[in-house]
């Protein structure tokens, strides 16, 4: 059985690393804004967008992506 290696962000090309760092900066504020908007005006699209942003934020936080 092969041992799973951790995430190595330096194996990607420079523009992909730069895109990831930009996502790190913008996902959390968008998530907060969308969560507040969803609480005030809930719709299926807003709920789906919150779930997608939350998944992306958790993937960045736990370094899955």
C-alpha cells in the first residue's frame, strides 16, 4: 500500500499557485456575504452557492486543493 503524501503546492505552475492564493483571499469574505444574504433572502440558488463556497473554503483551509 502506497503512503499518501501531503499536499505540495509548489509542484504546480506559477499561475496556478497565484490563482489559488487569490482564491484564498476572496472566498471567505464572499462566503460571509453570501451566508448573510441567504439568511435574509433564502432561495435554492443562494443555498447552493453557500454550500459551494463553504466546500471551497474548507478545501483551501485543510489544503485539499
